[in-house]
């Protein structure tokens, strides 16, 4: 699976900041760093 950095970079291009933050928070909750 791609790393969180890769996912975050991809979502940066695909989604607005607000949506990207929501997605990143979900990843943070599901897979805590």
C-alpha cells in the first residue's frame, strides 16, 4: 500500500483542502502514527 505521504500528496492534487483534511484525519484515526 502507498504511504500516507504518497496518499496525502495525491489527495492534494485531487481534492480541495477541506476535503483533503477530512480524508487525512480519517487515515490518522484508522492508522495512528
